[in-house]
């Protein structure tokens, strides 16, 4: 077991010295797990997340994690993760695309059972014909499971967000799972400078005694979860129980906002909020929109960027306020459904100013040139019709 010391989340996130390393996103994930004081990791390989959990297996062998094994499939893994978290341990796993769908039944269960599991989703295409290419359509589906959802732009975000996720998820008045998502390959296999905290420092251990749901162990029988299930009672008891509990899960997500502000600064990052035109984007679309913004501003075009870091709980107040000023809002996305555009449109009064796109999917890249060209067409069209 490596000799390490426990430090406070505030120290690790805001004060600890940082060392620059040249890492791909999957390596950044493993480095975060190394510092997170994780008890158990359960894995199942699927591209593009396989390398992350492979490396985590190596750091388990080095003594940084208490227990680690490979499950039989993704549903098996996510079910076992639930059992681990019910037993009161800090648990982590990862999956991608078809793995997310195969395991999907468990994600609402995690939320309903108030389990503070952190799962890294390295998103990829799930459509037929088969593809392993980048596409983040699964984030839109995950957003309504009751989980909290973070969306990382790059390996640095991935490292920071995973560490922050454990602390936010485990707050007694939150106690919900968090999916930390990144666009597969674009982040998982891209090598960038990542600033890491010292590897001999780790977060405080998880304290299961503060859980709002009874921990299952040899001394505490699993009454809350297993005995006399509500489905065996009358319909009246059943639907009232489930309705009230689903409301509580979503109320817990709302209570997470103050911890997101405390540990992440904000759910959004804004550049030039006063601009006449704003990009609103998350993940790698935000990275490409930033490049597009800089090129267009160099040409004298008044444009800014809202990077959305947290998808659930959605930053409703921030988006509504930021949407008041600009004449046009453009939402580039790496999926065909436009789930982020839908979310934004549902929170903004004047939908006529919102343009969903450009969108790429099925593995296509979104060069800044594409965003610039589409934006200029849109601006010209609005100028002509104004």
C-alpha cells in the first residue's frame, strides 16, 4: 500500500500544487481514481473506455484501490456496483455507448436507491450499422434517470470532475450517482497537458454513516431495500411511495447545486456574455466553438461562448439570464437528436433566437471551420430578414 495522506477536498481542488503531465483522457481518469480514495472498482471492457479501467487495474495492483474485478457484462457490473454502494463503500466504474444501453436499467435504480456511485461515460455511437466512433446521444437518455450529469470538455476536465463528483455525490442531502461524461476518442484518446495534484495525497474516505439510506452489512439487515416491497401492497401505497420518492430524488439533485457552486465554481463558464451572438455548447463541441469564436472575433464579429459543464441539475437560471441579451444563440452538438438544444429551448422565453446546430454524429468531427461557416450563413440570413 503506497504511503499517502488524506487532504480536504478544498485543499485538493483549490490549493494543492499541480504537476503537468502529458496524458490522454483515459489516463486522466485513472489518475483521478488514484487520488479519490476509492474502495472498489468493477469493470467490463468496451471501446473507448477499456484502457481507463485497464490502467485502473494496474493501480489496484499497486495498492491504490482496495478491491477490483471484471464483471461478466455491463448489466452485471452496474448491478454489482449497486451492491457495493449499498454496502457502504466508495465505488467507481466506466462504460460506453452500447454498454450504457445494456446496463441502463440500473441507472434509475442507482438514483432511486440514493447510491453515490461515480461512473465515467466515454460516449460513442450506438446506432446500426455498428460504430465505435464518437457520438454523445446517450447523454440525452441518461439525463432523465435521476443521476447528476457532468460533461467534460478535455482530459483536464475529466480529471477534475471525477474527483469533484465523489465529494458532491456523497453529501448527505444529495447522495445520488453522478455520471461524468466525455465524448469518446475526442477526449479519451487525445493527449493534452493535464495538471495533476500530488499522487501521495487523497480525498477523505467515504463515511457511510451519513447516508440517508440504511447501509446494508452483516449488522444491518436490508429492510429498507428488500423487505415487504411496496409492489406487494395496495396500489394506493405503491404509487404514493414511488411518486414521493421520485420527487425526493429530483429534490436531492436540486440540493446539489450549492455543492456544485462550492467545488466546481459554477455549472457554466462564460466568455463575452455581452456579445450579440452566443454559442452554447458542452463537451468537445464547446472546445471547437471556442476556437470558432476566437477566429470570428478576430474578424470583428461580436460573438461569445457559454460552456455548460453540468447537464443535471440543468443550470436553468444561468441559461435563462444569459439568453436574455444576445440576438442569436447557436448550439453545436455531437449527436443527431439535439438534446442540449431541447434543454435550452425549454428554459428560454424566445425560442426564435435559438438555432440548434451544426450537429455532427456517427463519428464525424466538427472542425471550427464548420461552425464558423454555419454561423456566418446564419448571421447573413438574419441580417437579410431583419
